[in-house]
C-alpha cells in the first residue's frame, strides 16, 4: 500500500468525526472576546487598531487554546485506532507502521493548518465589524495578518510533533492528555526564562509576546530572533517525530 493510499484512508477515518467543529470553537471564542474588548477603546483616529486587535486575540490563543485544541485532535485521531482493537487490525495488514504514524501526523498537521485558516477568517470578519462600528478607517493589513498566522503555524509544529509522540508513547489516554496539559500550562512560565528555546510548548506564545513588545515599544529590538531558535526548533521537531514514528504500534505488537 502506497503512502498516498494511507493518507486517503486516514482522512476517510476522521471524515465523520467531530474534529472540524472542534477547530472552530477556539478561534471564535478568542477572536470575538478579544476584538469586543479592544473595540471599546477605538476611535476614528486610532492608529494600529488591526495590530492591537490581532495581538490581543493571539496571546491567549497561542499559549493555551491552540495547544489545547491540538491535544484534543491528537486524542481523537489516536482513539479511532484504539476503538474495537482497530490498531491491531491495521497492523495485521501489510502496512508499514512507520508510514502509518507519519500519515496520521500529516493529518494532524492538516487540521492545525485548517484551524489557522479559520482563525484568520474569523478575525478578519470580526475585525471588519469592529472597525466599521467604531469608524476606524485603517486599511486591513492582510499580509501582516497572514505573516503572523504563518508564524504561529510554523512555531506550533515542534509542539505538535511532541504532542503526537506523547500520544503514541502512552497507552492510557488520560496519561497522555494529562502530561500534555501540564506542559501547556507551564508554557507561559518557561517563556519568561532563557530555557524557552528548549520548550516547544511555548514557541507560539513567545512569538506573540515578542510581537506585543515590538508593537508597544515601537522598536524592533524585541523582535523574534530566528537564531538560535530555528536550529533548536528543527532538532526538537525531528527528534519528536522520529520518536513517534518508530514507537507507533510497538506496544500493541508485544
């Protein structure tokens, strides 16, 4: 069975799941509340309204809601195989279990991308309503919003790989969910220490915090630095993904 066939099978498995409605919940909640809170301070002469609304909405979303929603998606994808011993039936077929794990991770990545698109669309709609209501004439900075959403997606990938690795390693769903939740909660604390670069659960939040500092101080010294972040993030991503791919299905085959 080819890898593309595996991908099609994995998408078919989750086609009727509740994942798609789930990825709408967090973006709608955080964007509507963030835009509603900030819109009360806008005037027609307000400068940087779009940036202020976007950063305000992203803070809570990047540190907590986005990682939490991805943990739930991880569990839902893994649960499709544990129900009725589905994983044993899959492994009994002439299927490469490493390719199967990679296919599942790519499906997970697709839902992360989809959630970022939902976040961007919901924010634009809510922002247009808020700015038109308050008479703000500032032009929609589409490429600015697209850039930060892309950054949020990319910085979330190492965290996503680690989430999937934890989900694969722990047979009990409660253990994997509990550990992931604990790591998510500690993200904002680690982000304020030099150890943030080794902690993928705070990467996206740290990116938004840097954009907040840059916006509030109007200087670029606090901008997110790609080095040494990028080599470290790539290493974490690869190690976590290799761990998930190599360990997938091992405990079921014993």
